C-alpha cells in the first residue's frame, strides 16, 4: 500500500494557512488520519493554570481576523494535537456558544486546570475529567456576534465567527 501526503494551502490576507494529513488512499475513509504538524505554529498561546495533576504549560490556537467597516470576521483553530489523544468533537453548540472536547493523552489525563486570556476572553480551554475542552462564548457580549461555521479542520476545532456594530 502506498501512503500519500496531502497538503492544503490557503492564503488569507497576508497569512498562509497550511494543513497536512497522511492517509492511505485505500484505507477506510471513515477513520480520520492523524494530523501532521502544521507549517505555522499557533499565533496565540495561553498559559495553563494547573489546579491538579500534570497539565501542559501552554495551549495554542491560530486566531485570524479580517476587518471590514463596522466589524470583523474571525477564524480560530484550537491546537489540540499536542495534548489530545483523539480528534475533537462538538460537545455543545448554540447560536453564540460552542464547546469542543477530546480525551487527553495519558501524560495529561489527570490534569485539572484552565487557560484563558483577558484580551481574548471569549476563548477558554478547560482540562477536566480526562478531557480538554475548548469554548467560544459570545453570549455575554453586547452587539452583533454570530458563529457562522463550527466544525473540524485538519482534525482541530475550527470556528468562523463575525462581529459587527
């Protein structure tokens, strides 16, 4: 069997987004390939505040904004690969709120903690009950905020949302 390497590149503004996956073309298409390291490291890092157990020191995400008059489009991709055992899944989804969850790798399975930022307070990582959770919460924010799309991209949580005056 031959393994192929698929590379997807997209130019978003002045930022190159890249995703790779290795997949045996004859393998079961319902079984996702494991993500390969991306070409670009996450551009945002949050420190993990450990309450108990062994937690990663930081968590990362890619956050890109494209402004327009009176608002902005936001795309965010959480980097679960360094800490998650399996691909993430949407655990909760509402109009202005989405939560992804994935089981933690054995080395972090006992981690209890959080990671957030005052500047990007709409994003929160939680480590609880052997899972990592990534949350986007726009519910308490005034103004127009809308999640336009939420799914997985390269087996990572992906959200596209919009804010306007």
